[in-house]
C-alpha cells in the first residue's frame, strides 16, 4: 500500500487501542500514511471521542503521516468541523462526507477560515451537485463495489468497479472502495451455509474494468462442515488461477490460497476473508505501479 501510494481510512471500533497502535507501527515501518477517524459512528467510541483525539494530539503529534479524519453525517454541525480543525492545528484534516447536506455553507466556511482539509465523498451519499462545491480542494470518491447477498446467491463472476480507471474523468484526485466486504458494519458473522472466496481481477480488454469472481462451495444446505466447504471453494479458485488466460493476478494472497489447497488446511473463515482483501489491494497496487 505504501509503495502504491494507498492511504487506508481506519474507523476504530474497539475501546482498546492496542490493535490500532500495532497498525500504526506497521504503517510507520513501511513509510505509509493513514487517515484515522476520530468520531466513529460504529463500535465502542461513538459516545466519547476524547481518547482518539488525544491519541492524535499527544501520542501521534510527531507523526505527520497519520492524519485525523471526521465523518460528516446528517447530524454534523459546521461548528464541529471548525472545532476539529482547531484541535489539530497544522495537520491535514480529512472530511468524509456521508449524509451531510450543507455542502455550500461548509465550503464557504472552509474557504473563509483557510482550513487545511481534503474531502472524501461516499458515492452513494454525494452527487455532482454536492461535490461541485469543493472543486478547488483535493477530492476523493469512494464507492462500494461489493453487492451484499447470501454467499450461495453470488454469481460466478460480476462487475465490481471501474472507478480506479475513471476517477480522473469524474474530476476526482483519487478513489477508494470498501474492499471485498462492503460498507456494512458487523461485529461477527453468522453461520456459513455456503463458503465463498471473493477475488477481484482487472480486464485490460474491456477498459480495465474490475471484475469479481465468487468461488462458492458446492454444498450450501446446512451450516455444517465449513472446512469441507472451503476445500470445495478453494478447488474452484485453484482451477481458475491455473487456467491459461485467467485474469486473476498471481498475488502473494493467491499463492497462499494455493498453498492452503495443497496442504488441505482450513485457516478459518476470517483468515480467508483477510486473504481476499490482501489480494484486492495487491491487484490494485500492481495496476497503478505498472501504469507508471
């Protein structure tokens, strides 16, 4: 991510910040950047933002690569934005627009105060009539490409996104997505009747559109035997990545999937999802690094 210039946006949901600090240490070691949301709308920090703001102001004061981010919802007041900017003087503040409606008034306020901000727009919440008010600032468009359904209902392959190839045509300076998991918050998953492995790929013959393969288990009638169902799904994955002409990039994550298939090991559904996320990041990183 660091080499490709990707900047993860992290919304802390656990009261303990130890896991967050490990992530920050890893980002620092890689020379990367991160946007840390200091007013989460999910998890255990929703009623008190002091711990996260203090983390940025005190413990991360010398880490210019870790910048505060603020979610702007329909209930956010411009005074809150002003207060956040005042709390973090000299830092670049990222405003994440998700349901906020006062675009014109906010733009005028930021211009008048000379605030050092960039804007991230959640696509489903922000149309062109909204984003046009911030055309003189850095603008990033985030779009959810993952269609949420029961695993057994996913098609074999479908379009995921074209935003990585078209964001500049839309007048944006950058783009983002919610990986292969979507933008819905959930503490834990339910029983897996079907096991599905989601892998993205880019089709250079069709304007570099990004597609998503859904490798699904054969069985899906009961929530039993997730290990056996993973074996069924990963067999389909291995067959595809070894097929001549496949569009799936042979990433480190794919190599690990192949290793799990060869050893017959089931690492757990959480780890399977992690590998799919890693593959998505590796695929996009390769796309931009090869384009340079």
